[in-house]
C-alpha cells in the first residue's frame, strides 16, 4: 500500500512539473518598413510587422493557435495590439485601392462608360472620335492593370506562407518563423524586440 501511494505521488509530481513548463518560446524583431512594403505591398500607416521565431520547447508535438500568441504579445507589450491575418490582408488590399493608379483606372473606366453613352445619344459627336477615345480608354485600363496589380503573385505568396496562420503544429524542439502585424496604441511607440512564453 505504501509503495503504491509513493508511486502515485511520484507520477502526479512528474505530470505536474511537465504541465508547469512553458511549452513555446517566442521572440520577435521588428521588420523595417521598407522590407514590409517590398514583401507585402503598401500597408496602412501606423502598422508595424514583427518577425516571430516560435519554438516548441516540449518533448512532444504540440499545437498552438494564433489567438494565444496575440494574447501573449499584448501581455508582453501593452503598447502594441496584434492584427489578425485576414484583417491585415483586407487592409492591404483596401490601401492599394487608394493609390493614384487605382484612381486613374477608375477614371478611365468611367470615361469608357461616358463615351459609350455619348455614342448612343442624340448629340452628334464624330463616331471616329468616340471610338478612338473608347479604345484608348480601354487600352489604358489594361496597361495599368498589367503594370500594377493589386498584389503581385510574389507578394501574395509571401503573405500566405509567412504571415501567422490560425493554427500551428510543431514537432518537439522545432522552430518556425512567422510574421505578425501590429498597430501601436500611440503614435510615439517605438518598435522593440519581443520575448515571451506561451502556455
């Protein structure tokens, strides 16, 4: 009886120590704004990106969801707030729509519609002039679209492969690098390195 009790207490102690250990170690360094723009396109003002190194310190394969990392970032530095993957992609795409080339593309599209209305209206405008302007407008739209897509295939691929996904599964002792976007609580907040444990 005494040996059984000692064995049970020993197993409980070992299990308790195993659960007390921090499973993941995360370190993060700020990514320079020029590199963020090169990799992911134009991001909204006030956004900062961090290159996180996430390591599984346990002796077994473990999973980790992004919300745990976001909560740990906020706890480690209350001046920054993480932004989720889908929200960031939407913000980048929306920010791209405010570029001068996007506005010009919309203007050319509107001009094409106006010219088609003029050609079918009762106003007498030379059909050659209207046709030539419409073709030039359509060609201009195509050239702008080819020269400046919203996100290049390379930028989209980098976003999909490098930005923190909703869940990670890491083998024991393995590490992975992921990008996380944050917004500062104040405009005077300077980017600092991060270091924290999760679980």
